């Protein structure tokens, strides 16, 4: 291991451990543009994006961040060219199969959120297997949003609650934030403290609409495949400089 690697593995000294976000979420944008700049097909950008995600997961683990959530595929992403959609589905499946053993060894607990029933059967099987095999792992909680849409998530939660009311299992006055949250895909997962979006876009793009009510956003011009530990360090420094007031003065 080189001196540089040793240094990067530890939490940088200018970051305060007690002020680290507990949960970081990422919108991994810019894979296509990254590939284009290198004169490569778009799909190569997604491949490089997987490496950046793996590095970030390892970095969160090294630096003591408890949860990472990544927006891998939105409900709107089906509108991309069929070839790219097929590539992404195969990529998710392959990465899961290849990385499962390491995730088990590293105590990662992996979860998927989204409308998973609409995904290819073989991918669904791989998803179930990875969630099952890492269910009791005490390490970092890694959530992958796949076929995820924040509005759809809210609608399905409303439907589930309405059904309970219809069956007399729940009274309308009993519906509160806690009850509502327990019907979201992310039930049991704390809200993100920090959402990072790469490639300069300043939008939430239907990601974690409810959960980001008080989350801090950090936008960088860097394209996702180039988002490395140095970039993450920069994002965490910016986060630690902010004052989170949650509506108070
Ligand atoms: C956005 O870039 C990226 C995606 C829609 C896919 C992100 C997926 C990965 C990085 C793979 C993750 C893998 C696992 C197993 C979790 P874009 O294509 O919109 O880029 P552009 O805006 O430059 O066109």
C-alpha cells in the first residue's frame, strides 16, 4: 500500500467524526457524458460508474459513515434506448453476483428499494438472494434504488394505508408521519443527511421526495465516474460547514 493510499483510507484530519452525515445518498449522474468525452459508448460510462460506486461504498465504510443509498435506476429510465436499459439490467445482475461474497465478508447489508416486481425475473432472484444473505450483517447499510420513483412510492404508501383504513385496521386520525413512513419503500431506513448529485444538475429528479425534507444537498460539476475520495472529502467538508436548523432559528 502506498503512502497516499494509507492516507486516504483514514478519515481526513479536517473532518470531525461527530459531524459526519450518518446517511449519504447519491444521484450518480453524468455516466453518458463521461463516456462521450472519452470517445466511448454510453454503456462504458455505466461500467465506470459501478467502479466509482464501489469505491464510495468502501470509503463510507473506512470513514465510518453508517448508510449509503444510490439511485441506480429511476422509473423514468425505462424511456432510454432499449439497448441501454438491457445493458443496465444485465450490469446490475452481474455486479450483484460478482460482489456478493465481498459484501458478505465486509459485513455490508444490502437492500433494494423501488418497484422491484417490474424488474427482469433473473435480476429479482439475484436481488432477493443478496438481501437474504446480507440481512443480518452489522456493517454499512447499502440501499440501491432500482425502478424507484418518489411519487410512485408515496402513491403506493397511500394505497396501502387506504386499504388498512377500509378494512378497519387503521383510523384516519391515527395516520401520522411515523405511520406514513412505515409504508414507504424505505421503512426502517433513516432519512439521508446529505444527498450528493454529480454532473451539475440541480434537481431531485423524483428521488427520495419525502425522505429529503430536511436533507442537505451538495451538487458538483464532476461527472459520476470521476467522483472519487477527494471529491467525497470535498462534499463532506462543505456539509460540515453547514448549519442544520430543521426549521428552528
Ligand atoms: C446516470 O447517468 C446514471 C444511470 C442512470 C445509471 C447509474 C447506474 C450505475 C452507476 C450502476 C450501479 C450498479 C449497481 C449494481 C448498483 P446518465 O446516463 O444519465 O449520464 P448523462 O446524464 O451524462 O447522460
